[in-house]
C-alpha cells in the first residue's frame, strides 16, 4: 500500500497534468477517461478523483457520469463585477 505522502505526490502530479491539459485543450474539450488517467499515472481511481475534485469545484471542469470530463467555458463576469 502506498504511503499517504506518496498518494499526495501522485495527486499533485495528476493535478498539475490536468491544469496543463486545461490550458492546452481549451473549453469544450474532453479530458481522457478516468480509466485512461488511472492507467497513464499507474494509480487508483481515488487519487484521480482527488486530483479532479478542485477543478470541478472551481467550475473549470464538468464531470458527468457516462459522458466524461469536459473543460468548462470561462464564466461570464457577474453584473456586479462589470466595469462601468
């Protein structure tokens, strides 16, 4: 079994790769499947989910079961934040 620090390092490695893919691919593009990422990084689903979670929470990725993981379009600025 991997130590907690090994899992954290692997999660960070996967998260860094995801961030780079978001920049490289752009809005509307799909990331590889969960299984493909598990194989690419030789890690568990739990580690991949932990790496994806912050991006989904921030709205940078949209994850739907059976439909994959899609890079979200940048949000339009709120009316309150608009410069007048």
